[in-house]
C-alpha cells in the first residue's frame, strides 16, 4: 500500500515534469519563431537588392516532394539515409530551398520526425575561430539558459543543415584521432565541423549538406555512406521558355535561342535563372550597340569578355574607375587561387594575402565585379561564378615574367597541371581552362587591352603549346575525357593556326558525339588537323535524333539538316586531309543514311590513305548497310565488324562488295555478328573469287557443321586464306573430316583456331591424321576447350613426330591429366619435334607431370614458350621445373604459372632460378599466394642488373602495397629493363586470332 508521503512526492514529481515539459515546449516554440523572424529579415535584405522575396518564401510541391524523400530508406542498405548531400550549380537555388525547408519545419509542415533542425551557414561559421559545438548551434537560441545539452543528448531526433560546404574556409586535414566527441568542449570550429561530418560527434544525428557540383567530390570522402541528391535547375525546355519570356521580341528571341543552343556550354549555364538573366541582358546591350549576337554566342569567352568589358564603360561622366594593372593582377590571383582550392568567398584574410585592401576593391564593387555579403561582414564574392573563372583565366596572361622562374611556386601557377586536368576528375577547373584558351584570341585580347588600358603578352601561346606537347607524351589519361576537354578548349580560341599546331602533337584522337553542339566543336577543330594517324569516333546521335530537339517547321528543319550535314562532312574530312591517317574506329556508333553516304564519299576520295576501319558494335539504322567503299578505297586492307548485327541485307551487301575485283581487303573480322550456315554459302563464293583476303575470323557465330562444310569446299589450292578462326561456332567431330580434307588441299592456310567446339577425341583423331600429311601447311593449331582427353593427346603426339611445320599448339582447358602430358612429353624429347610454343593451361595437371616436362624441356632445343597456368602444380612442381629451367640446355624464355597453387615457401626456388637461369625472361606468377616477405626477398635478386628477367606478372593487391612499392621502386631504379605488372599481356604469336 502506497504511503501518503510517497503520494505527495509523486505529485511533486509529476508537477515538475509538467513544468519541464511546458518549458521545453516553450523553448521549441520560441526557437521556431526566432528562425522564422531571421529568415524574413534575410528575405527583406534580398528584396532590397532587387530580387523577389515573395517567390523565395514559397515551397513548391516539387520542392516539398524532393525534401521529404531525402531521408527515405536507402534501397541498397534498407536503412534510413542519415547523411544527404544536396549538390547543384552555383546559384541554382540550394540555399533558397534549405531556407524554405527551415521555414516549413518551423511552421510544422516538414520534417516532423526531427525535434530540432539547426541551420549552419558555411560562410558564417568560417569566421568563427573557437567555440564548443553547443555554443555554435545556440546562436539562434532565444534564451541563453536554454536546454541545449539536453537537446544534444537525444541526437537521433536532430537534423543539422550545413549550407554551402564549398564556402567553408577549412582544409579538413585533421586526423581522426584528433577529432572531438564532446560537444561541450571548446575547439577550433574546423575541428567541430569535421567531427560532425565524419560522425565522430553525434553519430546518431542526421546531416544535410549542400555544395556546388564542382566541389561535391571533395565532400564525399568525409562522409559515411552519403545519399547524393542533385538540384538540376531549369531543364532544356524550361530554359527556352525562360529565355523567351526575358526577350519580349519573339522573332529576335528565336534567333537568340538558336545562337545560345549552338553553344553547349552557354546553354548549360542557362539552367540557372540568374545566368539566363545575365546572358540575355548582355546580348540585349550588344544588339543595341549594333553588335552581332551570333558572334558573341559563338563561344563563352566572347560573351564573358563582352560582359566584363561592359562593366567598365569608357564614356565621359562614368562613375566607374579603372583598376590599375597591379590591382587587376592581384584580383586575378585571388580568383585563380580560389578556383584551384574550390573556395569562392573572399574573406578578410584572403584580401590581405593578395594585397587587396577594402578601399582598393571598391573599384570592383562599384563595377559589380564583386559584391559584398548582405548578411555577414568582411565577406566578398564575385557577382557570378563564371566571372571569377574569367578573371582566374586572365591571371595566366598577366603574370609577372613567368618564364624567369625555374619552377612554379604553387599548383595554380603550373600550366601543365591545368592542362592535365579533365572535367570528370577536376570539374572546378574546366571552365577556367576554356576561358584561358579563349583569351588567346586576338579579338578578345584587343577588347581587354582597350578596356583596361594595358598590354597583354602573347607568350602564353608558346607556353601552352609546350605543355600540350608534353601532355601527348604522357599517355596515362582517359582518352575520350582528354580530347573532349582539349577540343572544347581549342574551339574557344577560334584560331585555326593555333588549333592546327596544337593538334599536331596528337597523332591519335578519340571523341564521342552525343549532341549537335559537340559535333560542331569537334568538326571545327578536326577539320584543321593535319597529322592524324588514328581516330576513334563514336557517333551516338544521328541526324533524326538531333532534329527532334528543334521546333516543328519545314524551314527550321531544313536549315538544321544543312548545318548538321555540313558538320559531319567537316568531321569526316580528316580521312582525306590527313595523309598519315591509317586507322579509324567507328565503334559503338549509330549510323544512318547520311553518315554512311559521307563515309563512302570520304573513303573514295583519292587522297584517302586509310588502311584499317573498325565498325565494332555498330547499329545501322533502317538497314542502311553500304560497303561499296571496299571497291573504291584501294588502300583499305582491314575491316572489323565484331558484334555488329548485319542482317540479311547487310550480309548480302558485304558479300557483293567482297566479290568485287577492286576490293583489296586482306583482314575481315566477323565475330559475334549473328551469322549462320546460310551465310557460309555466300562466303564460300567470296573465298573462291576474292584474291586478297588472307585473315578471316568467324568466331562466336552459330555456323554449325553444315556451314563450315561449305567453307571447306572453298579452301582449295587457289584460295589465298592464311588464317582462319572458327572458335565457338557450334562445331562437332562430324566436321573434322571435311576440315582435314580442306587442310590437305589448301596451300596457304597456316593458322587455324577451333577453340570452344566439342570435337572430342574422335575429332582430334581426324585432325591429327592431316597433321601427318606432308602437304599440311599449318603452323599454329588452337584446340583450347575442345573436350578431348589423354587419348586425343596421344593422337596429336604421334602426328607431331612427322609434322615439320607446326610451331604453335594450344591444348588448354582439355582434360589431358598427367597421363596425357606424359605421352606428349615423349614426343617433345624427340629431335624431329619442331614445336616452339605450347599452351597447357587448365589441363588438370599436378606436380607428377613436372618430371616428364623436365625431360622435354632439357632435350627440346626449339621449345621457347610454355604456359602451365591454372594447374595444381604447387611448390613441389615448381621445384622440379626449376631444375630444368636452370639447366643450360633449356631454352624456355616465356613461362606461365598463373594460379598454380604456389605459396610463400616457393620463394627460395624462385630466387635460385632468377640467379642461375640463362634463358627465361618472361614469367607469369599471378594468382599465387606470394606474400610481402616472399616478394621482398625476390626483389633482392630482381634489382640486380645481372638478372635476366625482363617481364614479371605479380598480383595487383601485392605490388600496390606501400611496403612492396618501395622494394619495386628499388628494382626499377637498379634494373630498368625489368617490367613488373599486375597483368600478363597476350602475345600475337600465341593469340594471333585476336590480332590483325
């Protein structure tokens, strides 16, 4: 029974709890009220600057949906997304959206799952030096005695919004052990934010971080499994509507839109409303002055030069003061360092660093190059992000005697690093790089010199060309990324002479055309190219798909058709304007009637010297196959149609062209083209009549025995075919007799690949019979994975005793076992055996077979290449093999031991081998259990210049370890002829069917 005192105490506790709850509720209400009041003040300031405050306060249905779904369950982890990155272009509306979200939360209409939402501005907290985290977030708290610690003790109900990560003036280089968990302790604010982002502090809380598109890759490594959401801005059609509304004259608006859309970069900039407004305003002024809008829109540098120069009008009575050259250079340096470091706010310390005083920057404030922050003191930004990039590019033209320095002091001064960057890995440098090239244009330089009353040196042109030449030598960059960036930059120059010289350093070029704007840029640049040797072109868009983006109308469609056709003609003109061009790839392309027509015209041009044409994975629209160029291009000797579905029409057209007497094709690759036995009938006629074809690859087509029997009829003494690959063609033992007969008749066939066909022992018996025939000319026979056993090995062994021509034999992935190898090794020991290369991968061998192999290796003077990969030889087998490899009578130069069950204990055998071996130069040790100690010990011998090894394949996970890297570095320095790689390249002799 409860006592009276207990009841009194209970009543008192209940009353205290109620008071506490009421106080807590009041605190929440007060906080929400303060948040709303602060937001209204911000919007009032914004509206004073001429922007609509009313529109900013509304949260659209689309935005509401976007915000609500940010913290949904992750479909990959099936857990709530605790960390969200909201990224988008500068000015696209990230801050406005989050302020709207804060207002909606304060009104109880959003994020009801969060008891408290805290908004932290990157620009504001960058100016705070040291605080506790509790102090940092209590800045908006109405009562300093509020229960901040109590709130932070329940982090799972808290959302922290960090707006503008890219404006945080922190390096985020703190080691994790130095981060803080205690939100009541004072620390530098950079430590606090880093601790919050890395989930060291308040790990159960939720995070929403915004950043620019150019900076989000810098943010991702700091966060734990973030969910990334992009704020896209205006879509293509919305941009067009917005531009149309900004320009009242509809006829002129159509012309302006057409000019802007032709410039991919300019049109992409317009997905931000403010940029749309700026561009349209600039173009209006240009038209009023009688300027040519189409010329200004031709490239982004022209438009921004026009805009920047308009900020400093040279008219009597203008209140705008011109900056002197030193002041201009200092601003440019501040701009370029900000671009490189992805920091776009000029704080007081940044101004001091670049010798800019508050009085001096008033010149740029008055001209609206810079703007002062309305919320936070001592913060300045460029009015538009592209204006900062423009002045950053101008820095390279205004540098003080750059040639006098032996090396750049800072990364942003290094032109090579800038040119080496690409838009995928370094998106923050992309536009600045384009502006730099655009500023090489003589008209742009003249405009800037007249505006700022300065003289700009053109030494930068030679500097850039020197860097481009060095860039070509370093071929480690992704090719399509590199050339897409390079051609965009070169286009900005609009300087034909410079483009020709710049591209002369690049004999190989790869580009992908996704839209008309890219086509325009690539065609403009490449038509001035004169020293190409190889071009890789992927045509993703056709004429029809490009025209679909234009408004309906006969005139508009006709004009666009003429223009696009002209672009394609300019692009394909490289085939006759580059006399050294020998190879063209049109892989993974969609080809329509227009492209096929242009391709045929260019290949028929008398100055076209093309030898190799690759049309892999090509889609011919509307069955527009036309191979008539085979008869008109007399230099074309190689055609690759791998994985291209030709269909009945395509195969008929191809056969017709191949039968033409003028066709000089020597190599034809038709792997995975959907061929069947019916095509073989037509192909056999081709082989009868064609006098040039020597290489034919029909692999991975369902030709069946019937189809190959037709081909065998064509393999007569007059047939010129030398190499034939029929791997994975659905063949059986029943076709082997016909193949045997064909091999006795053919006087030229030297290479035959039958990989992946179920020939069995019976089929091998037929083929072995022809190998004994003195008229058999085969030099290479590939029987990999042909389903035969030790019996088939016996048939081949007997044949090898009588065959003098066969030098390469591939028996890989057949169940030969140790017994089959024993029989084969008896033949290898015979002096009459002329075999030089033997592939025995995956033949179910053990260490027992190695004793037989030793006898063969010691007694065979011609065998120089042996691959035993994917056999369970183990250390015991290696030990036996090493006895032979160290014998001076052994001539093995290339040995494959991939995945042979070797362990670290084998390193002593390998050490002795590397010391005493006289012939082995190439060794594959991939997928074996060699550890750090084993590889470190091997390196002690490998680094000796006396070591004969020239190539060694080791596992990637081992050679990229830090400790191993140091050892391998010593090897490279002391024994530069030795190459160590995490892969083993195929040889042309061993894999001839994969080569031209």
